[in-house]
């Protein structure tokens, strides 16, 4: 990485990484929308639905115990959808800054660097994905 981001971070490479990240967010959103809606919580070995509707509140939707149950419950569809929305907002904000940098010259190159680095860090959750490129990894050698 130089003072202004990774050596691969030209406009086309950033677009490819942003597209990769947005596709993974689309997959997360689709999976969350397909799952049992509502909040989830661990209750012993059960993952139960948290609902305002007393008919559904406490309904067992999966079985897992200990840390596995806690982890599953923490990643309920409500949280995943909020996380997807937050990551998309971060990307939009940085993309706006990166686009402004193209017109503002050297002063705004730091914004482009921040955008490229954000893409790298946000996409690192999918390092094992078949479409992930190793040059996108945070800290990858230039």
C-alpha cells in the first residue's frame, strides 16, 4: 500500500470489489428475509422466536446449545438486515467521497484511500468465497 491506498485500487478494481461486496450483502439480505422473521434468543438448547404476538412468542425455531445457540440467536434476521443496511450506507458514503476525489485532486485522495480500505475490510468476511480475490485482503502485499 502506498500513501493513497493499495496499488490495485484504480477505479475498475474498486468497482469489482464493490460489486463483489454488494453481491454478498444481497445474499445475506435474501437469506435473512427467507428465515423465520423476528428477533431470536437462546433459551437453553432452543433458539426461540421473540415476537409481540403471544401466539408465536417463544416458538422454537432451531436447536443449539451453549455458545453455538448464543451465536445463532445474535445473528437473527432483524440484526442481519440492519447490518446489511449499515454496510450499504457506509459504502454509499465512501463512494460519494471517492467520486468527489476524482474532481478535487490531491486534497481528496485520502477519501479514495478510505473508500478502498473500507471495501477491503468489509469484504474480508468473505475471504473463503470462490469469487474473492486475494489482492483484496487487508494487508495483502503490493
